[in-house]
């Protein structure tokens, strides 16, 4: 194929029905309505069985996996290609919690490799909207010993040990592997994570599905992975300025910035040697790259291949999460 064919990619969202899901992905983010319990929209995914499908341009109908088998280095960048091969290393989602998600945690790379032959799962959250009195569960409220933890799990009092963090639009959290956590009801957020679908569920509020079944819990796995420390700050403190790039999270797995824009701005990727993902978390904009023009609205996501070295963003009002490795 012609070497000039790579361009900014959009994908069909992969919508996931969840016991705790709602309708905000449709009413606020404009996803195609598919019921009242849609909990997740996978925006960019290379998870087996959930490969993102291109929705624009020459490659429309092709999967991300198919493109990576041919253009991996040009999409991922040189260093990412050597690190990840033909695997896309991040999973990008929007999540709508109409009800509380389960209390859970995720393994790190080392444990996930041994137990699941997978990447671990370090992630971050950016809150797009939160109902009044909504919160997130982030870690423990005080020091908890392994014995206390195990007792609280067995007698279902673990919810009394957890830290509940009230949230509002723009609040950002770094959810490192091993951190006990849950998204609370009424929260709509963007999630950026390693490509992994491994979750150790600890407590699920004693709820059942439509058939009356409880969801599986993973207590032994969780005990192996849990981080009991309470001195690692998860909430991200930041102050953004119009038309500047504000750092939110920088870790070995991804770098995410916030761009709050109300004018025309050229954004360079010249030094990154990485794909760049833009999630629109407020407003709308036009993205211009050579002859290509893409309208992007709140709730939409684009993937800019590594070989594209700059884009132009034109907007009267928009906010983006910019993510790369």
C-alpha cells in the first residue's frame, strides 16, 4: 500500500452492557443508544475479541489489529514497536456508572504475566460529569493490616474501611496496580489504562444479575495483588491554562495531558516517537492534518499515528485528554 495512506483514525465505539451501567454515554456523549445499562464505551481497543474497527477514510472497516500487523512501527513509533511489537499497549474508555461498580483492584505487570500471561493494569480517570454527592472509592481510609482486610472481606464490612472521595468535573486520579478502588454511582469518566481486561473483584454490594446470580469474586487473587499502603496520593493536583498543555499523569505506561483550547493551535508531536490519542472531554473542534479535516465532539476519540508529526486544532471551546507513551 502507498506509504502516504496513514492518517488520523477514528473507530466505532464498542459499547458494553453492564449491571451498573446507565444512559449517559448516549445522552451526554452521543453514543448510539443501545439500552439503559450501557456502562462502557471502548474507544480504542486491541483486547482479544474486542478489536476496534476504523470508522473513517481508506481503512474503514479494518480493525486496529489488522493495521498494526502491517503498519505497527509507523503507528506505534520506533521505541513502542520495540517494546510492544504489534500489540497496541493502551485501552481507552468512557465509563458511565449509574450504580456503584464493584470494589476491585488490578495486578501489576509481574503478577499479571505469571498468572495470566498479560500486561498488568495501571490506569487513570478523568471525571467528565458527576451527579450531586457522587464519589469514588480510592484506597483505604486508614492503615489496614492484611488480617483486618481478610476479616472485613469475610464478614462483608470492607466498605467501612474504604476512602470515599467526593468528585466533580475535571477531577483526575492515578489508579496504580494494587490500589483498591471503585467508581461510584452518578459518575461519568474517561479511563486510560494498559491493554488488559484483568480485574480482581473483592466486593459487589451483594447484588445479583437478572437471573439472580452473584458475580464472581476473586479474593485469593486480590490478596496477592493488593497494596495496603495509604501514603501514595492518587488524586492529581493540577492547574490548567487556556491553550496550553497541562500535565496530568506521567508514568511508565502512559503520559496524559489536558489541553483546554478556544482558538487555532498547532500541536507538534515531533519529539514523541509515539502514537497520540485525543479524547474530547468537553466541547468540539476540527482537527486538520494536511488535506484531512476531522470534526471531533465531546465523547469522541482519535488516534494519530506516530509518523504524523503535527496537527492543527481549531475550536471555540474544547478540552482534550492527550495521551502517548
